[in-house]
C-alpha cells in the first residue's frame, strides 16, 4: 500500500468533490420530505390496503437494478482512487442488492405454488438480515475511516481486494439464503398469517432501527455531508432507517405502513445513484466550460511562450503535466506512439526518459532533474533516441514550462511536450549523400557542449578525418564512383564508432568524429586505428579497384568551455600534421607528429 501523503494531487472523484451549500440543501429537503411522508403515515400505518401482486416485483425489481448500477458507479470511483473505504461501500451496496433480490425471490406468492420450496419465515428473516447488513457496513466504514483514509491500494492490491469483497459478499449471501431455506422450520415465528410477531418487532426491527440510527449519526459526524457522495449517503441511511421504522407501526403485509416502507426502500436504492448521476452531469457541464476557458488560457500562454503555442497547435505531440517532483498527473496517448510504451499517471517522467539524450550529449533525465531542482530555466531541446531495430537515431523536440495562475504566484504544475522531429532534423542536420550528420549538426553539438557547466560534463574529443587518394578516384573513375566511395567510408565510420559518439561529413572528403565521453586516451587511439584500418580495407567500389587511406587529427577537450570553431581548427591542424608525416595515420593536437 502507499500512503496518500505520497500523492501530491489526489484523484478527482465524487468522494473528494466538496458539496456546496445548494447541494446539501437539496439533500436535506429530500430527506425532510421523505421523513415527513413516513411520519405522517404512522397514524394510518395499520390500515389494510388492497393486495397488489405486481407492486412488490415491480418496485423491488427496480431497486435491485438501481443498487447494482450504484455498485458499478461506486466501483468506477474505486478504480480511480483505489481507496479501501470506497471498496467497503461497494461491498455494502452489493450485499444490499443481492439480499433484495433474494427477498423478492422468496417472498410468498412470487413464484407459483410448489415451484420452489420456500417456508413462510424465510422472506422475513432475509428482510431482517438484509436491513442489518448495510448499517453494519457503514459502521465498519466509520470505524476504519481514520486508519484507511490516507491509504491507497496498488493496482494489484485493488484487483485482489475486488475479488475478495465480491466473493466474500456473494458467499455470505449464499450461505444466509441456504440457511434460511433449509433450516426454515427452525426459524422462530417472525410473521404469522401476514402479521409481524412481537419477536420480529422487538427482537429484530427495533434493534435494526437503532443500529441504522447509530450508523446515520456516526457517518454524519464523520463526514458532515461535506462531499457529494457523503451528503447523499446520509439521505440513503435515513431512508433505510425510516423503512424499518414504519414497519414497526405497520404490523402486517400490504398495510399502509408496509407500502410506505417499500417506498422508503426505493428511495434508499436510488438516492445515492441519482445524486451521483446529477453530479456527473454537473461535472460534464463544468468540464465543457473549463475546456472553453482553457482554450482562452492556452491562447494567452501561447502569446507569451511560442513553445507552448507549438505544443498546443500540434495534435501529434506527446503532452504531459507533472507535479513539482516530476510525477505524471496527466499524459495524452501519444507517448506510446512516439516511444513505444505508454506514460502512466503517477509515473516518474525522469525515469521514463532514461536512455534519451539531448543534442549536446547530456542525458534528458539529468536535464529534467536540473529543471525541477531550479538549476535550469524552461528550455527547448532536441532529444535523440537510438532505434533498437535499425540503429538509426530518432529526434524529438522536447520543451517544458511551468503552469502558474494569472498572478504568477499559484503553481499548478509543469507542462512537458515531445514532438517527433526526425524527418525535419535529418533534412536540416544530415548529409543527403552519406546519411551522416552534416557540419551544421556537428557545430551545434559542439556549441551546446561548450555551454554546459564543467561539473556536468566530462572530457570529450574531436577527430578530423581526411581521405588520402580520393581525388584520384574522382579523376579516374568519375564523380559517381567518388560518391559511392564516400558512402562506403560513412558505413565504416558508423561501424567503428557505434555508440561512442557522432560521425559527420564536414565537406568533400572530410569527416568529423565527436567522441562524447572517454576514460583514457588509449580509447581514442584504438578508435583512430580502427577507422584508418577499415578505410584502408576498402579495396573496390562496384568492382573497380581503389586505393585510399585516411589521415586523422585529434584534439582532446578536458571539459566544457572551448568554442566549436577552436576545436575544429585544432583537429584540422592535427590532421595536416598527420598528412605531412606520411598520411595513413593519426596525430594529436599539441603533440609532435
């Protein structure tokens, strides 16, 4: 289980939506009218009315349907908030629904004679046990409230809890009905020729009435009807109390009191459901109004920040709202399309973005952490992800902004957005012939790396490669074969570099390799040797023999801060030293050839 202290923004359900004054007033009026009708019936409760064989099946059939629908609605709320207290209410209404159905099926005269063997006392016992179950569940709710109000189940615990409550309630009802039918001869006389006995009145009805009153008082003291659900549940508890109370005065079946009690039962079954459906309708209207208001708010934010404007304008972007610690409060369905897996509410965005890198080599998780800790302002960056299938890089534009109130003081969360920019980036940052990064991409990468704080990045290196013998291939075999040679070299660089860094075509037969991180200079030497050997190994192009090699210049950058132009110039100078020393080799900048 997890404590609700760990949940910064609780799930929005009818169990935590405050009831306003008008809602409580309507609930009070309905409860008062129900009580008034019942109390006015007391003096006339024993008046015998005509027996109506369709009244009870029609009314209780509707009651069963309403109660099962209430179970469904309550359970839908439980699936959102996963609170054990909500599950207790689901179990209470499930018990009431099943017991109502069993009472109806065992009521004398419901089935034709001899079609089912049900004794005369079975229905009355089921009536008593039906009405004792719900207030007991509410008393259990009030006793466990302080222990469970801050407890939220995990998805797995919610599933097991649902199974246990469903099977437990169903099993309990089954045992009660079995016992009431099989052992009916041993049940004391509760109903004698249609009239309730003193045993039923004082041994069952009166204790149940007191129990229902205690449940109503304790639940109201706990909740004060402060939420939508609790205000209507108070009315339901009042209805079930009045149901049992009027039976005390009616004294027999088909009396005025008996008919009024069934009316109270009908109110009990649908008042919570009706209240919740009404609130759902209000919520829908509010959501519609909020949607219209949010469109205006979004336009205002868009004018201040073109990042959010682009995010809202694109329906294909992954958009998520996070709390101050980076946990997801809302996420649209685009994340699975973009990254192959969904982003769930409650998940850490930082953890979700593990393995993603910014254009400058910094991890996206580190950037998100720096932003949330206040060490980095709202940004827009390119994120790279290596495709596991073909090894190609995919690019996503990532941007984030805080969401605040009109006065700038009220904080609502952080808005993150991700848009697929792979095709755009490839056109703008990749060489059309070789598929490698172009000089613009390399320069931007170096500029971003140079702007990072030294403590956030380690040493990196720039390698400048120039082909030896390329001009001869162009002159003798033609430019088309020269282009094919450049493509072969590009394949060589991709194989040699792997995930160590980035390879790009600078110009003509010149290439740049950026090694994002390394531990020892020996790693750079091994990489340069591998590239030179592999380039030398290109013997033929489309069947035509070629003789090429490579000269590499290397500059090592201890930390961030060096300008891109300086690094490229240093690597270029080291490459010319390698050429001057006989070609087909590498040289480090600052060291003799």
